[in-house]
C-alpha cells in the first residue's frame, strides 16, 4: 500500500492524547449510560477502555452530571473524558472546572458568540480542549440561507467561522467536526473544512444506523477521507453498544492502512472448490480475536477456502489456513507448514496467531 500523506494540522492535547497530523489517529466513542448514574458510566468507561477506545465522550444534560468526571478519575481511569454539551454554555464551563479533558459544543446552539468565548476562557484556565461541532441542526442560519440549505459549504463555513473567532480570541486548542447522516455531504464538508484551516478534524457519519448499515456508511465516509490523508480522530456512530463502535473504527483504520496493532483477518469469498465449513471456522476465529492481546503488533491472518490459490493469494499473511476435503493446510507467508483437521482449524489458527505474537514480543525484547 502506498504511503498516505496526511494533511498538516496543529496539535491539540486532550488529556495526554495528542490529536493532529503528527500523531496517531485516535478512536472515540460515547457512553450510553445515564450520566446521573456515575457508577454505571464508570463501568461502561472501563469496558470501552478494554475494547480499545482512546477518548470517551459523556453527555452532560444538567449540572447534576458534572461530577461524573471527578468520580471516574478518582477510580483510576486515565483515559481522556469529553463533556458533551448541547445548549447550556454554563455546563461546558462547569465541566471544564470539574476536570473534563475536552468539551464538545455546537456553537450554533449556544446563542451569542460571547457565550462561546466564556467557554473558551474556562478551557484556557483549566487546560481543557474544545471540539467545535456543526451539523444540520446547528449550522449558522446566515450560511444556510446563503447556500440555499444545509450544504457542505454551509457546514464548513459555519465551522470555520467559529474557529476564526476563537483563534482571534486567543484560544487555539480546537478540534472541528462537520457531520451529516449523508455520506457525501459529510465528506464534502470535511474536505472544505480541511482546505480552510489547520485545525485537527474529527470525522464520522452521524446517525448512521444499525451495526450493519452504520458500519457500511462510516466505512465509506471515514475511509474516503482517511485514504486522502484527512482526519485526525474518528467515531463510528452506531445504534449499538459503544464497544461495537470501537471495533468498527479499528477495522476501518486497519483497512485504510492506519493499523496500530491488532489482528487483521482476510478471507476468500468461497467458491465451488470449498470443501470445508469456512463460514463456521471464520466466525469462530472472529469471535475470539477481541480476547487476544497483540501487544501493539499488527498480525495478518488468512482464512482461505482451498489450496488452489489460498496460500499464494494470502502470501503476505503472517499465518493462515486453506481448506481441503475435511482438512486444511496451515501456512506461513505463503509456505505450507503442515496439515490439520477441519474440526481443529479454528483452534490451530488462534494458537498460531498467539505464537506469532509471542515471537514478535521476544524479538522486540518486550515482557508478555
């Protein structure tokens, strides 16, 4: 894969995670538990961390929820936490004071610009970053009117006007998101925003839907931008447990060449030569992949239907299997190293993946 040249941006520090072109693309998700139930939010935060999430957003609908940031951090969670604010700018100020690492606001919903400046002042005082979000419901009316609707240009111009205002005010720790549930509208708006500023961009298709359709829409939208070098932090919005968002984001990043570790599975679509239960074997393997600690290494494993083309087509895989009649061959980097029974194929490949990781750990002198 040709090296992707990322768009140059400023760097924004969010609780120790650096967002910008000089740093890894971070994965975000959002807690779905009631923000008044601090313990439930804490438990879900821990689950998201275990799934590989790197920045977590928490809704703050009223002042009774502001204490959730201190509560979670007091329990030893170090992942950056973002306060999600919709209309009341005072909640953003309170969240910054309470230890939120970033506040996410839609300036178009806050009212007059002085309220945005008040939030910026609180962020500067407490070392808090800000995400400026613009969507169909919060785009500035003058731009919606100018461009005849919630167009990509209206979304981008609206977002960049807030960036300009904040920069002029002296606040620069800004990440921008311009979102839509329409894939093309989102990608076009993000590209326009990328041309008009050096701020890091948070990308994703909002209100994308179920795991199936939502993942497809986000893969198309996020993937199109990432392969053009645009995007510094991502969220795959799904109507599903937030852990599924994290897994989908990891897969999209990996598919676009931005993998920072994990197991990538490649598999053939099958044909009339397939003589083993490839679907069942693949599902068994995929179900167990999240449990594997890769120690930050990227492992590529192949699950192929037959030996006619399998080992050759998947030559770049670290390890793989290719089916025969009631059996399969095991191969490494395209070279066949043994035969295994069909009923043990999934177990053997998982074992070989773990063996490959152990070898890499030893080569790097790491402690398992």
